[in-house]
C-alpha cells in the first residue's frame, strides 16, 4: 500500500489547464497530484547565433523551482546569481525531450522557449514539466502554423517517473516516495510508443535488467495515460500533430 | 474615459486567494485585474548575521517577474546570473513597507521572507505584491504567535499606484496607462491612515504640489478599499492585528 | 538644537568645485558639509542598443561609495563582483532625476554618463550626487551644443533630504541624524518649482499628510538655495539652460 | 564497417596508467582510444556542511574539458566564470555513479573528490571519466583503509557509451560516430552485473524497447571488459574491494 | 626633450596631502603631476582566516581606476561584476610592496587595507599608489602603536616607473610617454636602499643588461627623492619608523 | 647543498614533448623536474574586437592549475566562477612574454591562444609555461606560414626562476625552495640575449643591486640552456625563426 493509497501502477490525478496566463503563446498549468508546474511557451522570431541562416528553428527550456515550492524554502537562484546543477540538468532534459518530436525545419527560424516554473513540488516536477510543456508547445506552434507544409510537431511527448520502492516498482513517485526509492527512473515517450529518453539512477542501490524492464512497463502504461490527457486537453488544437498538408494555393499553378 | 472603462478613482477588481500553495506558512495569490502575484511567506528560525543575539526578528522580500509574465518574454534573471536594477529596487521597497507595520521585537529571532513572484503583469505589480504579502505575512505570523504578549503585526499595510494620465489623476494604472503616464506614484499606507512610503516620479514630466495632493487623495481612498479586502480575506486570521495580550498563565503566580 | 548647531531649516555649507578632474567633459566635486561626492560627466557618441537609430540621446548614472568613505570600511563592490541593492537603487534615482530636465531629442544620439563616486559620506550622498551631477551635466552638454536649436538642458535640477527627527522636521540630515530619523524623504525639484521625485520612507515610523507637507515645505526652500549655488558655480556656463535658438545661418537661405 | 574499422561490439583500446601525477592520493590517466582523461582522487578529512557530525563520508566529482581537448578550441570555463550545462550534467553523473559502489559509513567523515580533466576528447569522455575515476578512487581509499571493518568500496564500477549508428547498434562511439548517432546511451554497471545508471537519449531520433535491449547487451559486454582492465591495472590494490575484515587486534581482548 | 619639458631624470611635481578624507585611519592624496591617487588606510582588528590565532597581522591593497580617471571612460568594474586583470595585478603588487617593510608580528592580529582609488590617471598610477599608501600606512599604524616594542613599520617604501623612450631612459613616465615606451619598469625600494620589487617589461621591445642598469640608476635617484617627500609630509608622524622601544613600565619590575 | 642535491646554478632535468595532444596546432608537455605543464597553442582566424581590420594578429595566454596539481587540492576556478589573482597575473605575463618575440603584422589577422594547464606543480610553473608555450607557438605558426615574407616568430623566448635561498642565489627553485626564498625573480629572455621581462620580488626580504646582478647572471645561463633544449626539441620546425623570405613567385612578374 502506497502512502496515498494508490495502486503501484497509478499515476496521481492529472489536471491540465490551458491558457493559465494571458500573454504567452502557450500557457499550461499542469498538476500531477500536489505537483504544480506552470509551463509557458514563448515564440520569438530568432534562433541561437550558431544556427542563423540555416532556415531551422530551435526549442529550448528553462526550469525553476519557486523558492517556496518546497516544504522548506530554497534560496532564490537569481539572488545567488547561479542556477543549481539540478536545475541545469533538468532544463537540458526538457529541451531535448521536446526537440525529439519537433521538426525544426518546419518550424522555420523561430525559437520556442518553454519556461517551466514549479509553483508546488511534490515529486515528479521534471516529468510534469515535460508533459505540460508539450501542450503549451502545441498551442504556441499553432500561432505560427499557416496550414500548409509539414506541421512542426511530429508526435506526442509525455514523461513519467517510475522507481523501486520498498514494496517494488511504482509509478509517479511523490516526494516522500522519491526520497526513499532505491532506484529512480524518468522515461520520456512518444505517442507512437517510441522512447525518447530513459534515465535510470541507482544512487541508493542498483538495479537488474529485469527491474529495468518492469519499470519500463509501468512507464509505458503511464505515459499512454498522460498522452490521453494531453489529447483531451488540447481538443481541436491537437488536430495537426504529425500531419503534412499540401499547399492548395499552389495547386492552381 | 479610461482604457478599460474605469472611473478615474477606481481600483481594478481585487481578488485575494489565501492558501494558494500548500507548503508556505502564508501563501496568497493576489489579483489587481490582470496583474497576478503569488506572495509566499516563509518563516525561518534565524536572523541575518548582523542581528544575531539581539532578540529581534527580520522581515525581507524577494521579487521576480516570471519570464513570460509580460507581453514579450524577459530573460530569466537566474540564467543571466543577475537581478535587474528594477527587481532590486522593488524588493527593497516591499521589505521596507512590511517592516513598518511589524514589531520586530515581538517577532523573536525569526525571519519572515516574502517571495513575490509575478505570474502575470499588467501594471502595479509592486503594489499588488505589498498588498498580497501583508495577507501572507499575517498567516505566517499566526503560525508563530503563542497568544500572549504583543502580536507582531501592528497595523494593516496596503499599497496602490496612482498617476497623472492624459486626462488627469487616475488610480491603479494598468500597463498601458502606466507607460503613458507623465507622473507615476506608489503610496503605501497603514490601517490607521499614516503613510509608510510615498514614491512619486516624474521621469516623463514633473508635477506640482497640487497634483501631488490630488494623487495622495486618490491613494488614500484606494488603500482604504484594499485594506477592506485584506480584512475580508483574512477573516478570523486578522483578529490579533495591533493587539497586546497579557499572559494569563502568569496571573496565577 | 541640532547636533551641529544648525537651524532645522538650514542646509549644510555647500561647495561646488567645477573642473575637479581634468579629463571628464564635466567634473564637479560637490560638498554638503562633510559629504563629498565627485560627479564626472562623460559624453559618448552612442546610445543603448534599444534606442539606436531613433535620433534621441540618453542620460544615465553610476554610483559608488569608496570603501572608506564611511566611518567603517565597506567591502569594495568590484571585489565582491556585485553592486549592493542600495547602490542600484541610488544610481537609478540619479539617472531618472536628470533625465527629467534633459531634452533627449535635442541631445542627439549621445549618452551622458554621470559617475558619482562618494569620497566621504556623512548623509545625503544621493542628493548631493544629483545636485552636483546637474552641474557636471551642463558642462558636458556645453561641449556638444552648437549654438542653434533647442539647448538639451531644459531646467535646473537639485535634490535635498529632509526628515523627521526627535524634535520635528529638519533639512539636509547628516549621517547621525539620518540614522535616528523616523521618516526620511528625498525630494528632487526643478528650477521652475515643479517636483521631479518625492521619496518618503517611514521604515522607523510612519507619517501623516501634515508631516509630508511640512517636509515638502522644507525641501522647497532648500532646493531653491541649492539651485542658486548651482547657478553661481556655473556662471556663464548656465546661460543656455531652457533656451531655444534659431539657426541664424539658415536665415540667409 | 565502422570509421576506424572496429567491430560494432568492440571497445577502443583501453589504457589505464596509475600514479600519473605525483601528489593526488589516486591519479589515473585513462585512454579509450584517442580520448584521454586524467582522473585525480583527493582525500580531504571533511564533509559538506549538511553532513557534519553524521559519521559518514562523501564522494563527489568535478569535470572539465581542457580548452583544446577538442578539434576546435572551447572557451575556458574559469575565464567565462561559469561552467556549461554539459559540464554540470556530467560531473553530477560521475559523482552519483561512484557513490553507488561506496559505503559512505565505512568511509568515515572524509570527502573524496574526483577531478576529471579531459586532456583529449574523441567521444566517451564521461564514461572514460567514470571508469578511470573508479581506479583512482580505490588508490585513494587505500590511503585511508586501516585493515579492519568494512572496506569502503563495495564493488567495481565502469561505464560505456553505446548508440545506434547508421548500421545499427555500436559500442564506445568515437566523436564522429557520436555526432551522427540517432540514439546515444551511457550505461554504468557494477562488477556483480547490476545497473547503476542508464541514460539513453534519442534527440536525433527515438528508439524502441528492442533497440534499448540490444544496446544494454552491448553495454554489458563492454563494461565487463572494462572491469577486467580495472582489475588488471589495480593488481594488489584491488584486493579489498567488497570485503569486510574483523578487527584481529580486538580478538586478544 | 620630453613632452612636458622635463629633464630625463626628473620626477613630476610630487604633492602629498595627508588627512584628505576624514574617516580612514590614514588618508593620503598623492599627486605625481596629473596623476592623482587617493590612498586610504583602514585598520580592522581581524586577519584572513588562514592566519587566525598566529598573532600576526596582514597588509593588503585594493586598487581601482574611477571610470573617468582616464581620457576616455572605462566601464565600472563593480557594474561589470569583475575586476580587470590589470587591476588584479596592480593591487597584488601594492600589497606585496608594503608588506616588505612591515613587521607583521609587531602589527598584532590587525589587518591594514590600502584602498587606492585613482581620481586622475596620467601614467604611473601604481607607483603613486605605493608611494602614497606608505604614508597612509604610517598614519594608520600610529593609531595602533602603543609606544613600546617593535614599531611595525621597519623602513620607508616608495616606487617609481622608469622606461626607455625614443631618446633613451626616462623617469616617471606620463601616459603619453608610457604608451610609446619600448621598455617599462616599475621599481620599489626601501629607505635603506634595498630593492623590494623590480618589474621590467619589454612588450614593445626588449632590453639589455646595460639598459636595465641605467633604468635602475634612474629609479634609485627618483625613489630617494620620493622618500624625502614622504618624510617631509609625515613630519613627526615618521619618528618611529624602524625603531624598537623598551617597555619602560616594566623597568619598575 | 640543495634539497635535491643540485648545484646552485643547475636547472632541473628539462623534458619537452611535442605533439602531446592530437588536435591543437601546437601541443607541448614541458617538464622542469616534477613540474609538468601542458601548453596547447590554438590558431583562430580572428582578432580581439579592438584590433579588427588593422591587419595584425594577437597572441594571448590562459593559465590554470589543475585542482590536484599541488600537494593539497585547490578549489577549481571554474566551479568558483572566478580566476584567482595569481592566475590572472601569470597568464598576463605569459602573453606579454611571447608577444615580445612575435611579429604581429606578419601573423596576419589570426589569434594564437596558449593554454597552459599545469598537470603537476613543483615550483616554476610560470617559467615552464613560457618556455613550453614558445615551442607550441612555433608549431602553431608553422601551420600558418606560407614560405614567403617575414616569419612571424622573430626570436627564441625562454624563462627561468631564480632566487635567494638560505645559502645564496639559486636557479630554478622547486616548490620547497620557493616557499623559503627571501627573494624570488622570474626572468624572460630572447635567443639574442635581450631581456623581455624581469620580475624580482622581495616579499620575504629585500635585495641589493649586487644580488640582482647575481640573479640575472644565473638566469642568463639557465635561459641559454633552455633555448638549446627548445631548439633541439623543435629540430626542423625551428628553421624559420627570425627569417625573412622573398616571394619567389613574384620574381617572374
């Protein structure tokens, strides 16, 4: 029996609120139980210097825990003048995960930045950030898409944490479970079932191939559920994912 | 007629949501129209080094705009490694304003940090931050207060921006009004009607003593309204403000 | 009776030395009693990036206390790698104050930077810095002005601190008075009597509208005195302030 | 056929040179083909502040690419004043990997820092760093170990990169292979065959469960080979790994 | 003939003003022609951490060019968040030079910090800083000295720049001479004629042993002159330099 | 008798290994006894901004001690976010020394950066760095030189430390000798016998002109020896040093 009475395979209640703030091209508040992450997607008509003139776009992410997202206050990174190693590691992961489902050529020379600010942290903030950012990304891409050519988002993308607790493999660990787990794994998957990223860590223990497989099985089920939630939240906005459109205006030529 | 149809003297719709996040000792989402600021109050049993052993507490504030709180994305201060001058100026103001209504001796050797993170910015973020932080502060102080002695919060504290627009003095400027105002003033007041801080700036023009008085008149009305909203939001939690309690347990001695 | 025997309304002895250093376009040592601030104005034919090509100029300020300007040594900001919040707040105030009397269009695409380095600090360093910087600014503008069109300096600008001490309102507080004052206010005014900035703070107490008015009355008298001293120090150099000149060379056309 | 003619399953020539520098408690130059990493282990009789007085030790790592380890010069992190996100991510991985095989209680209140400085980089620097650091760690631990109780190193630890290139799964990718691989995975394993860390990334593509399994099979073979090389390099120095010793001196009591 | 008509061997007019500012234990404005450096000596009853409890004191220096000390404005180091390499190099030199004539044991556990802020720079700022700091140091030491034991200042210390210009060796180069010199040398000497530091640099050329000797001859004459000026400026305050006093109060024992 | 039995005039065994790493245009491991410095020379077709379009090149250096190059671990500068004053001072010296023998016009608009990373430090790291960097510089220049015009390297350049120990002047001090020496001097010389830089410091004592001369005599002998070793190490690669070539292809015109 888990702390909150959940089934080992159960994801916490998922809530995805689109248009949470007014100005970002995509703005999503995602909740995995008590974990709440605000994912804002901004579109800017520019690319990093090393990509200029190549006709391709870029997707990147920044992550931050609000100082009092956690049970005790963390010092503010802006005040210290430095992001922690954990922050750097997480924001790199979010960026990589989303780029895996984006067609950068189709994006044109635009940058989409995902700002993931954790309002409340109860475990799984990076997986919630990826899952919520995907929804914000689609809303942001829709402000750019002109209805012809390749739609820049090729597939869904969702992430979940799984781990081995005292009673075996469990899905979507809350903070207390996470701090006791011997193995912790974050898995990012696409809608077509492919893996984007697998990060399993046994700092407080090690794990066997069988355990790895059991964790991946849990992650597959959970990410499938998350992608259903994304699809439902997006509704009409999801219609172009993975599609290519001919330019009918050029048919006449 | 103002952009949003408001009366020159009118404050935008105010909404104060307590317990917005779960872990902070005080957590308030305050809304002044489209401006939304999350004010988390954290209590820590320590004081800055220069105050150690003096038996007094400290109240301080940190402020941040989420990168996409605004119409176009601002770069993240933690990523740049530096807070902007504007951020520094605002967080110093918030701290000073709240300290003016706190009895630091009654607080004991505790620090209360107000983290003001702007989720959405449409003008007046610093005055919303002060007004919301006061409510969070009271909730945080209540976790410390033991029912005897001086209650550490002496009086209410609320703030409003006023300014001179093209048609004269107006209250609670939204972003568009603020960017066009010739004079901009932030006023912080107590429940008993005293002034805590008056900051009037005429960067795009100058102002006369008469104009200053007209602005202060507007600010008095508006901060009175804001303090009513604070009182209503706090309900029972506001009961000790300004009070002193004898220690009944010592009566028996 | 004040610490130094002054009348409550009296400004300390003011001394303005122009051409204090040799290379700056304007260089003024200003003394308010024991407070001594070196104000150097530099003209550079460039503007901040966000203003390029708009044909307007910019006026900005930087402020620093020399480490041993004060009774005990402050650590050097350059060695710590960070300006304090106080420094940031003050230099923003100086810049705003001076911009209020400068016609940025008339300045052309030039930046004037006021470097205010406090050699000795006995209270009122920010008001001395504004008052001295104005004189340095005029000298610097005169190196640019070609004798036709609008002269870039529209009016005088001077600043004074006033406050409420144990015996009531006083003008131009020295350090010891400042550290004991319950209310501290900095007022910046123009030669035509308009207010540019009013910053009143009651961190160690609060203040009423009547007290605010009493302080503003003191500030008016004092800034009038300071502007007389500026005028006297500038002599001939002040002749163009607020003036517009027709271009006689174009009369012939 | 691979770029350098290697079999898909083949690790590049491995060379482990102990005592490469004179002062560190453990100093290893490890070469995976053209990749050369200097791994210095330092023992210091202290622990991070948050662990003081708990009787446990700590193992941590720092990583750096020398500016000209690579084909074109990278700017020096010390000169920029900031470690890159990649550096931060890698040094966290190295620390976690080694802690997984160290008994921190047995280490006592000592910190072992692994400084991994890449002299030459041709892909796989993080896996070479882990594999070489393990050897340096054992040499460093041997300077502390008194012959009784639990030996602080519980098991071997080695790491390898595997990936999916244009012709399928390959082991120990060189830089050119790495930059073209669609999937890249780093695997850290113990001598007893357990997994410590699995990090698979499909930024330039995605991967199936079958592909993941094929990659893990390659990684198992390769890390077994690496641990043989570690064992051979350590010789006598490896004798205590995983052992517990009774304190014979107390037998006499 | 030199730019300013000086004899090749001539030092520029030297002016030493003691008590230039009011609060520092020693405060000297030193002028070498147009070069003006404010040297403040602060005494603090503490030592760097690595010296605690050893009973010895420390002497250190910090150096800064005010932004407009020079012909064109330099950006402010505090604003950039970083001291330049030139600043670091110079302040290390000043500290070393003065420590060479101070008996750190006799100083007790006190730190004397020399803050050298260049108000106007026309070449030779580092040598002026050393020469002026010596005077400020003596004034500061005199606030500590109790009249018995070893006086902490063992000997005089002065510095001069010499160089090889287009017409041969010259003393005390002004900025224009310095920027054209093929060899530039800074020499620090004691009152008893010993060398403390010799830094000769031939970046724009090289130099022979004979040229080195010619430069040292010039430096000897010049530093002798500077030490006369120091002695004169200090007057009575110089009386203890190099002396040891018996404790007469212990005679009675 | 010296610690290691050396003659006072003797340089430690010198070993120069070219092509130590594979990618840099010049890569030299230089050993002065136990001191080992890796000197990598990188050629980049660009110059600092202030030199653009002038047709001249630039030579600069960066220096770093690996954290465990020393007997006890030094904290990593990249992790602290700041280079130490010692590092800054040394890398400026290396750059100046090499520029003195390079014809920047002949180099064209290229920058050569010397990265000097100390793998093991036993005194004399800066002089080893200069001596080794010269060899790496020649290798790097040879990748640019087209066989006509002025060869960019005008002369040899080597450096040695000399000092006054308890038994008089000694050459090439090891760490233990260096920490006890009363005077420490670094001398950089050219192949034609000219001095480039002389830096003598008497922090733990002072020195006379006679002692200075004795030290310079030692330095001359030692640098002559070092330049022989450079010549031998370079072999054929040294053939163009100091030469000018006519462009035979233009003879035909």
